[in-house]
């Protein structure tokens, strides 16, 4: 199987490291389903001081990587790489939205290679909020993605409704989150409620977000600006940002708002360290301008942590409507933080109950069944093709 996505791996001293959720564990899961996997993605070379260069982020396998580039001329090299990779593949899993994924779907159709589309986000929001050039690209990628999904024989959506409505398919589909968590222990909720009960009046309210800090559409700058409003209201907050990337843009925002001493950049952390932070803070906030159904929110809910989120993508499927705010609305974020401080106990309990829907065993079974049905269809396709060639001979 060939897996295709715009994910960026970083290369350092001959080794590859992931910069996000496409890690070795996920690649191994595909290998369990398909028997073997090759990956077509993007890369950039970095020094050993890059935040992603850590043992837990290292990946191994069969990779074809093209240089990360925003230059449209380089898309010709992308097409060449896609043609060569798809030409060698027995079947393809194309994760979208992505330019490489869109190209791969087109090549699969041209060659008659079985393929499955994974829809993990909304391309309109992804490109529109990325950059000025992204705004020019957003209408095209939205239309292209709709066409890819509509004619795809198999589509796996990470939402229950949102992406299915925006990008419907005429083929077989399933809506299963790509997020799953181990069985939850009631002790987690008990500890959270005890923490809430023991919080001192007037103590600094600590918030966190997990995600890349250099991509504007992740929205952390709106939270920092909301901290200024809360400070003016007499509410002291602290913000822990977990994730890789250049922090200079957000540091400038914090400086401008006069809250630099309360904003901390922690970089990329091991999973167990992220869980420790979730247990030690008062609020998880997801201010993204675009999302599918983010793992970080589910994991925060699984730690019985109150959650405040923007009303985009699949987030309304996760978070109670009271705790949603319009993307980029700084005043609404400040109001939401102030309100949830008084209802933290109920928010924590509701979130813990909701997180149980993402039990790994239940979700894993549904996802495995869908992918294995695609594997069988791909094998049947190749068997028929071989049989047809035998008859011709």
C-alpha cells in the first residue's frame, strides 16, 4: 500500500522524524492492515537542535519524499513523484486535504489503481487561513477535494457528520475518528474534581493548547489577546503552548499584549509529559480556525479537563455548545474562559463521559473492519486483472 499526504518529515543526519501525528505507531497500524506500506510525503532538512529531532519522533520505513515548497513550479516535481509512486503501488490510501493526495487520486483513476480517501479536515479552512496565497488556492482545493470524495470508491471520514455533509461520496464510507484513547479510569475524574474544589480564589487560571505554534490558523494568538482582556477584568491567566515551530510570531503578540511573562512555549513533548500537563492545568482551549476532529481535545476530555473550543470542523461534535466560540473572536474567548471558571465541575464531568465514546477497542474494531474491506476489494480487483490477462494469453 502507498500512503500519500502532505505531511512534513524532517531529516537530520540521515534519520527521519515526524512533525505531527503521523508517527511510527500509526504507520505500523497501516502495515498490520495492508502487510506493507510505502509513504509519499514532504520533507525538509534540519539541524539537531530542531524540536522534532527526538527519539520518540523517529520513523523508519519505505519513504519517497519531496522537498517542502510553496513554489507552484515545484508541483511539477510533485506530479512526477506521484506518477512513479502510484505506478508501483498495489493500492493507495490518500489522506486529504493535501496537494499530493489530490494528485495521487487523479493518478489512481488514470491507471485504475484501487484507492481509499481519508478525509481528516476541511480544505477550505485549511488553505484560507494559512496565508494570502492560501486564500487564492482555497476555492480550487475545495472543489478538487469534493470531486475526489464524490467519485472515490472508499472514504474514511474522521467526523460523524461535518465532513460527510461538506464532502459527500457516492462510494462506501465510514465515519470513525482517527482518535482513540485507552479505557478511562474513574480515578481520573475524581482527581480532577478534587483539583477544582481545591483551587484557591484569585489563583492564576492555567490554560494549555497542543499544536504547531507557527501555523497562524491554529489560533493561539487569539487566546493570547484574550488574556489581555481577562487581565483588564482582574482575572490572571497563564498559557502553556505545547508544540513545535518558530515561536517568534506568538512571542511578539504576547509582548504587544503585555502578557509575555504568562505565556510559555514548551516545544514538542513526549506523550506522557503532555498528559502530565493536562492533569496540572485548569482548561484546555482549542482556538483553531480549521479542524477535523482533533486528538488533543479528546485526550484532554479523557483527563476530565474542561474544554473551550472554536466552532469549526468536527469540534461541535465534541464540545458542548455553551463552550464553543466563533473562530478568532477574542472577546468571546475571554467571556468563555470567565464563564467556564464558574462551571468547571460540570464541564469536567460532561467531558469525561463524552471521552468514553472514543474507547480504543470500539473505534479500532470499526476502523479495522472498514480498511480490511478495502483490502479485500483491492485484492479482488488485482485477481480479476490477472485472470483477464491469463485468458488473453
